[in-house]
């Protein structure tokens, strides 16, 4: 019997919260490491949040995504590498997370060089210490 790779794909839930273990305006968990083909389900546990990819913080060839405010969105990550994810309304408050796809993911040298709000950069640095 043959099984397709999709049969083994996993779904990881990430909650968008006004307050969590790491403070205010957070994704929980803020860092996930998944295999190519796995899905992240972004759940607006608290209202007024969205999840969207950051074009300058994703692997070449990867497809971006943008959820609507208060929308639960499932995103399947097929391209290995790092993905920065933000909540647009709360980006300046540091509401960001990192999705690492693959086993041996390395941070590109220029990954944090874009124009990031101070709190967002601090949270990305903390998340990337998990690599």
C-alpha cells in the first residue's frame, strides 16, 4: 500500500492573542518548526488580529499569504526556509512570529536588516534563538 506525503502532513495551531505568556499582542506559539507540506492554522482567539507573511522575510519562490482581520486561515508551507509572519494592526507593537520550514534552517545574513519596529525586531531575535 502506498501513502502520499500529504497523508503524513501535520497541522500546527497558532493563536493570535491580546495577552499571552510573552506579553501583549502575541502569536502563541511565536516560533514553530515544521516539515515542508505541513500546515499552520492561525486562529484569532482574540478579535482584531490577522496573520500575513512578510515579503522581505520569506524564502525565494515561496508564496505569500494575507488573512483578513478576525479570519482563521490555514497556510501550507511547501518551500524550506524562514518565514516572518505579522499581525498588520499590531506590527508596531511587536506582534510577529517565525515559521521555520525544514530541519536544517539557517537565518540569512540580511534577514533582520529591513525596516522593523523595535519591538518586532526584539521578538524576532528571541524567536530566532531557537534555530
